[in-house]
C-alpha cells in the first residue's frame, strides 16, 4: 500500500556543507591515494628460490627443474604414491601430480634470487666483483634467449656499516652490467636484507634514485623487497611499530616484505630446534607485516624451511610432508609466496599451491559468477569479496594450477573480467559497505 506514491524528498543541510567537508578532507583523500593505492594487479610468484652467488650459473633454472623431476621419479614416481605421501584427496591426485610435472618441465622456478649475503659470505673484493658482473651477464642472456625465470635478481649485503660499501658496490656492478647488456629486465627484483631502521630503507631508495638519474631511467623504475629478519624491524627502540614506517621510507619503491625465518628466530633467542615458520614468534612477525602492507601494494612473503628432502625415501617423504604442510598453512593465512632452498622442495611447493587452488576453484568461480550476473545464491557477497574471489582465481591461473578455459566454463568470465573485479576502484569497495 502506498508504494506507487511519489515521495517528498526533503533535506536540511545547505549544499555548501558538502563542499566544505570535501575540501577539508581533500588532504586525507590524497594521503589515502598515495599510501594505499591497492594491489598492483601484477603476478606474484608463489616462491623465491635462493641460490648463492658462487653457485649460480646459466643452467641453474633448468638444473633445478631436472633435479626436482629426478627426486619425483625416485621417491614418488606416480600420482598415487605422491598423493599418499602428502595426503591429497583422490580426485586431486592426478591433476595435481600431472601439473607439478608439467610445471617442473616448463617453468621450474618462478622467482630466483642470487644471494650475495649470508649464502655467499665475505669474499675478496675482486672475487665478489667478478661474481656480480657474471650474474648480470647470465641474467641478461637468460632474458634474451627465453630461459629466464619470470622474476630474477640479487640479494645484496645489508646497509649496516661493516658491509655497506660492499653491498652498494655489488648492486652497482650488477645493475650497471644489466644496463650495458641492453637494459633492466621487466622481471628484475632486488632484496635488501637485515633492515633495522627505516633510514636504511631510505638510503636504498636514494641509491636507486641516483642510479636512475645516472642512466636516464624513469624515476621509480627500480623497486626492492625489504627482508624482515630482525626484532627491530617489527618493534622499534621507542616501542613503535617499524614495518609501516619502512614501507613509507622506501618512497614508493617497496615491492615486498620477505620474512627471514632463521635470522628473525635467532634474534629473538629461539633455539635452533624450534626455528620454523610456524613458531608463534614467526606468526606474530608475519601478522604485523601483513597488516602494515595491506592496501599499500606491497606483497608479503613467508620464509623457508631448512629441512631438506634428501637421503633415503623415508627421510625425503618426511621432509616433503613438513614442507607441504607449512606451505598449505601459509596459503590459508594469505601468505601466497615463500622461500625454497633446495630443488627437492619445488615438487611440494607446487603440489601445495596447486591443491590449494584446485580444491576451491569451483566454489569460488560459482560465487563470483553469481555476483557478476546478480543471481541468487546462499551467500550475499560484496565487492570486497568479489575482489578476493577473483584474486584467488587469478593467482591460480598465474601459477598454472588452473586453466582459463575451465574457469570461464564455470564462471562465464574472461581474464579481463577477473582483473576488473580483482583491482577495483577505491569507491567500489566502500559503495555497499
């Protein structure tokens, strides 16, 4: 009754008040846009492989893939045996195993970091100079001939006084070598370790700014990851939280926060037997990292396990189960990237990632389809949930867990559709809140 009646719409506030409020909040609007631009919408690798500078060679990516395949052949030669080790559900066994093998043959490493820090140690200057130049040449050639991992770069020594000059020189040699070989590759990634003060991050940003100006590069072209592996990187001496300040100190160049499992644990006095990525101290640090990075466009990465899948089959299987469980635990906590230390870790990295996306993609695709097509269902989703659902599907597509054909069949959406939901405008997220 009365639904067809024209309502009298009345207001009490003068129109100028809205303009005044908007003017007063303009600085806040600008600050939100600057500090919280949202996810960049680019691919995030599922792992970072760590290779010491003296070990890295032109065939490293292929060698790791071949060694991983050989480990599978020896210790889990078919989908049933692999599924039995990891506890994979029957319907996942064949698709996960087949995709793991295909991934190891096609793209065994998604992100490779050549290490000039702890894994390399202190060497004569001439030796490190030569290794840095060789690394630049090999990476440039790999991108040129199509054998590179999607992301490649170096971890330099930190900004602390004893090794600062050496780290800066290695970075300079590496970047200069890339420029002389044709320019910086799109997949270039740099890692700054053992950060304790935001000023060290600012120093790195200024260093890269100087390099860009020297070579006439676009300002801000070179980004870097901040490795969180000291207590001071979580809590400053004055009791304030440090991670958010470090992101800001990077002046827009921070691309990731990477948790350093063993340095951070040791810094807190955790005994060696209990240093692991699922220790309560690790959970606290990563939760702080996650909250600090949310909305900034900076990605968070978990650390690694040092339990290697080597030796007799029984030991390999035990190490696989540990690594698979830690990776699944991290994924459930929205840490979509981690560090791998050995070729034998790659099969379980991809098995965990592929199982995570394959076991949930049908439900995610159906929910997103209902949202996109405004059809009824048993869950009322909002734009923020659509963002999470599309992000989940896109990550599955990027790593090879899913195919666009099967997602399109279930959701009726293209990749462009998924991307439009995954990286919405700021107002779209709050419109229905």
